C-alpha cells in the first residue's frame, strides 16, 4: 500500500482523469515523484469500475483501490446488501474478507464484524477504506481465517466464507477443490457459528455442492440483470434436510425471490416477493406507458389464445425447476426445449421479462414483410441472431422484439412482441 496515493494532489488527479485512456497513462511519465504512472492508471481503472458496482466507495473521498482483480472478484454493493439480510446473530466473521464489501454490508446489520484477510496489503486497504466510509464496528485481522477460528474461544452468529477455486482449468469444480477447503473444515465451522454462509461461483453444480456439504438449509441463486452472479449455500447446524430449499433471487429495481421446497414430492413451491425500491426506468415493473390490447389472441390465424410470453430470469433457470415454474405461475411451456412460457394472463411478480404477443409468423411469412424492426431473441431455433438480422434486414428497436423459437404446436415460428416487463 503506497500512502502517497492518498495525498490530496494525487486524489485530485485521479478524480479529474477518470475518463482518460489508462493504457496511455500507464506508459506516460507520472507527474508525482512517489506515485508511478502504472499506480495512477490502476487507481483510475478501479475507481471507474466502482462507479456502478460500488457507489459508496466511488462517492467517498480518500478511497484506496486494490489491484483490479480484487474489484472484479468482489461482491457488488447491491448483492452484498441483500446478503446482509441473511445473517444471524450480533457478531459476523468473514473468513475471506478481501476488499471488504460484504463486511461493509454486514456492519449495517450486526453489532460487530471481524474481517480476516491473508494478504497484508488487502487487509490494510480494507481497514483504511472502512474508516473513510465511517464504519466503526469492524475489526481487521491479517491472518488465515481458519487458523484464527481454530484458536479463538469466541462463537459467532454467522460465519461467511468465499472460497476461491484453486484450479482455473475447466468449468466443473468441487468445493473440496477450493481454498479454503470448507468441506474438510466443516465440523470446525459449524461448531463456531449458528449459521454458515458459503458463497460460490454459479458454475458450481447445485446437487454436487449439496452432496459435499451437510446441514444445508437452503441454496440461493443470485442474479443481477439476468446475469447469474453467485450461489449461496446457507448451513444451519440444526438442519438435516437432504433436499434443501432452492431459492432464485433476482436483484434489480425490485428483489424477487422464488423458493422451491423439495423436501417432499407433495410440498407446494411458493413465491416470496419483496419490493425494495422503485425505478423510473420500469425495471421489473410493468411499463405504464404501454397499453395492453387484450383483444389480440396469440397466433391470430393459428387457433391459439395465449397472449403473453414469459422469459425466466437466469436464476430461475439455474434452479432446474422448469416444470414447476409453469405450475407456479400458471403458464404453459411453449416447447420442451425452449424454456419460454405463454399465458393469457399477466403476472408482474414473475422474475424475468414479459412480452405482449401481437403476431405469429412462419419464416415464409416473415420474408414477405418489409421494414422489419425489433430486438432479435433466439431460443431453440437453428440460426444465430446476427445471421437473422442480416438475412431479414431487421432494424433495431427499443421496445419491439422478434422472437425466433419453436412451438410444440406450430414448429419453428417467429413471434412479434412488445416488452411489458424488463429484468
């Protein structure tokens, strides 16, 4: 950690050059004796990335940014705030504290948060930034979290851990292949806390993760703007359910949670809808300026009366509950392989996009139409979007869509639609 970066003149330079070409800057001569051009470029790039991901850090003065990889790997402020709603007890221990974003969120709910970080510089940076963010209930330990846990006599309400993949090759991995190895130390972890929250990459197979662990009460799949960000395995010492609840969580202008209770075949899945904030852009809300014409049947000339198309959020799809989604929201699946659903009713609680369908066309019928415009979506259709745009000379549109897909009843079709609800 270079303290000269925190000098007033250096901070002013960083804030006034946020839009500069950082590659050119890194190769230039630094205007400061004790801060290199490469350091300036790194601070600018990290702060620029934080504007949307970490607005509290971006807007605070005197923030020291770590290497870019730490910014890329840390939680967003939005997802961290959500995770703070899951903690139990007054004292939270983060075994893999990193840049400290999750700890910052936890500090708003818990009386005390302990941040463990093995890398000395990252521990110092997190501690400095906590002071700049006026957080006073966090302690920072530059130590191995598991070593600290094994030697402390204290118990915690919640232990949070974000194990890193040791092997970067391939997409498939196991929890036992991560560092720290939570599987190997599970008994220690559960003996020290009421609740254990394990964050993993969304690439981890849900069933494999559940099989490796024990006392899993729930698995949450977190997405932001239809991008799956992370999986959360929530372990409670008293839970012995071999089929834990699976919950998809979409975090946008609203938070929408859909829980699938798989403890028995007769259990009914349920939806838990939580509104957190409004949004003038109508994210996850019905567009108030778009009139719904209920007189238009889906597939006008094709004897089909479903008027609305539902496209599930990626978190919902990651759950694997494709049939249950239809049952829960009273939707009919368009085709077995399409993962699109249709209905004659509109339900704004649905986590995903909703479209109003106006016309159903075959490829031959589409060729006859001129001045085509719309955003192209391809689902279970043998062509790439860019090829279809070129072949049919489709112009872009903000709210209109052309959905190339397959219907179980009609085969390959093109659906003309207007969007009613965004992610």
